[in-house]
C-alpha cells in the first residue's frame, strides 16, 4: 500500500523483484546500487546465507528527490527464490505496489519460471490481490548467454497478457534501469488513477468497496476453475460450490445496465464475504462470569468434503476446576455470515460459525467467532451445566 | 487504497512521535508500516538509516508473527532486542503499523515500554480516524509525474 503524504508532499512505493532462484533478482539491486550515486539511494541491505543466497530479503531505498513537487521514494525488495522459502516470500510481498518478475532465459529454467509465476499469483491471492490487476513487468534476464530461449517464446509462455517486458543482462547492468523505469511508471500511473477517482467520488470507503468488487470479480474468473470459491451470499456455503461461480462470472458480462448492476453486485459481494481459509489453533482461558475456571486448547479448521462442500470442525479440549475435569469434544460448525462484536470495548468484525449441540440440560448453541484471516483469534461460547462458559484468546479479555 | 494523510494528520502523528522521543530520552523513534515503509520518525543527535531500519523492523516483525502462528499464538504484541549499548523496543500499533524505539542506558526498559504503549494507543486512534474520514480532494499529477520520474531515473543512473 503506497503512502502519499500531501502535507509534506511525499510519495513512497514498494516494488518487489520476484522470480525463481538464481535468476538475477539480487543482481538487479546490486546493479542499481552500483549505478546510482549515494545521495539518491541508501545502503543495500542483504539478509543472505554464507553462499550469498537470499535468506529473507534484499532491500534498497531509492530517493529520487523532488519530482513535480513530490519527494518520490521507492523501496526495492527482492525475495528468496528457492522453493522452500515460500512463507518468507509471502511476508515480503505484504503491501507491495509493483512487481518485477525476473525470468531466467536459460531453457532449463523455463519450468522454474512458470512455477515461480504461479507461486507469485498464489501468494498475492493470500492478500486478496490479483496480479493482473496490479502494476507488474517482466524482465528476461541472462540474455548474454549463448543458448537462451527466444524472446517470442518466453513472451508466449510467461506473458500472454503482454505486460511491459524488458531484456536484460543484470550482471552488466544492461536493461536494469529500463526495467525500473517501466515499473515506476506503472506504479505511479496506477497511484495517480486511484487518487483521481477517489477525489472525484469524494468517499474513500465507496472507492474501496468498488475496488474490492472489481478485484473480487476478477478473482472469481481466475479461481473458478480452482473450485476454491463459494456460492454467493444468502445460503450457507454448505450448498454447492462449483455451479454458482460460473453464473457469478457470467453475471457481469451482459452489457445492458452495468451501473444498476454495481449496487446489487456490491451488496451480495459484501454479504458473501471471503471465507477464511481457516486453521486456528490456540490456547484459551475458560471464564465463567469473569472468573477463570480452567483452560482449553481450541482448534478450528475448514475441510473439503467428498461432495465439494466445506465443513468447519471445532475440536476442543478443556481442563477445569484445577484439572479435576477434563473433556474433549468435536463438533461440526456452520458458516453463519459476518457479525460484529464488542471486544475490549471495540467493535470488531468476526466470521461467525454456529452449531446447535445437545447437552445434559437440553440444546444450546456453540458460537464461534473468528477474526479476519490475518489476525486469527477465536472466541467460543458453549453451554455448560453451570452456565454459559466462554473461551477467549489468552490475555486479550473476553467478548460480551 | 494508498494511505493519504493531510497536514493535520502528519503534524499530530509527528508530534506524538517527537513527544515519545523526548519523554523516554530515546535515540530514535520510528513508526513503520508492515510493508516496511517509514511513516514518521524522530531522532536525537545520532542519525540512523531510517529506511533500512524500517524495512528490517517490519521484516523482523513479520517473521515473528509467523513464528507466533506456529506456536499457537495470534501474534506477539511486543518485541525487544537488547545489545551491549543499545536496545530496541517494538510495539504493535494496529494491523498495519509498528512503533519502534531505539534507546540506550539513559532510558529504562519499563519506562520506554509504558510510554510506547500509551503512544501506540493514541496513534492507533489517529489512524482509525484517518481511515474513516472522507479523503482529500487532492490528486497526483498523473502523466507529468510519470514522465518526470522517468527523466529523473535517466539522470541519476551514472553512465
């Protein structure tokens, strides 16, 4: 997410160099570091192994000074390219504004290029981002080698949508500046478009909802085949998963009356909120009327069933009364939509899951609230024979 | 959507950061967003590479958050680094921002943590207000900014 400070006239953008291992991402930054005078850049920070393989990230700050009245800065990052560093790559992608995909032009690396590009899309989707909806460019590196794949062939395989591309020899600094110029132009253009439309609409929240809708409709078209989407809002997602996405994709297609479609499209999009890819595991206190009576280990997960439905499962092991009573139980939960709850005197949105359970004293609800996918916490209340008992994330208070 | 701050926002945030620096007699206070950008900073006579500091703090916190997930925690709300002469106290402000205080033996850990937590709460409230408010009418000069940035990149790359 870029920063624009109109008060101090500053723009700050994050650009990530992505690609398979040993494709030349770090070499790009080294070339920029070598080619730019110190007053326009910071030091190159490299978190790497002894063999100079990137372990976490490389970082270089570029300060272009004042451009059209705005102090313009770029934060350039690289990610570790090796396959098993995927969790780290995802962390570095947080808040990205533009991506340079560095492809290795050697024939034996084409499969790695494809996998890395697919991995990039997956990691962006974990943040709700769509590669095709954000600024990115491709750099075909190592063009000085004797046996490289023809550019046309690489374009056909890696760049069917014809994003800007550049040939490069990063070890010699060739093409590095041009790549940076291309991505900088895309990022700034995109940033300007966003600020223009926000100023025109006069409401940041409306714009955000509209952008989310655009991204969601794009995401639906991309992930429909992957069968990860769920049906639109009103019915619980236990219903069919596969059939609804094609109608959802087809719905925006008919040209007549797109403006009226925007409003009804926004409402179901908000109602059918992205379901979290859940796996929450936490230790909690058990509290009854504010008094701690024990502790619990709570695990909530989402599983696909044989008929392509989604099943939420709660597994709970409780210990109460100084360890005298131990209990373990598991139950299936239903998705109940979004709710807001007051926690620690703040109104917080949750994903609500519910289950009616039979109990010694009759039927009661198991209610679980799970916070958003990036800040998972679960709050559970279930009926016990001495009254409603709540499980809370330890140390964070308890919901009311 | 980019974070857009007006002058009043920037001034109030900067004031909170400077107040924290003075109260704690710290060497440097940095407000970082979780993508590694420095949102605001204040330092004393000793100067630090604030951009690199921000990137590394955010990286450190991201990996710590992932660690927390692995051991069953939602997150670790504070992170403390201790060196021979300098210490760094990091506090979570909200989902997107971190507050980092670099200090030495002139300040005590307890006081720094107490003041930093108070400042973090005020900053979180300020950012909530920024997010909820209607945005400014200002916008960026699109094509001229893009064109001039390209020319500037041409100028700064040494032949």
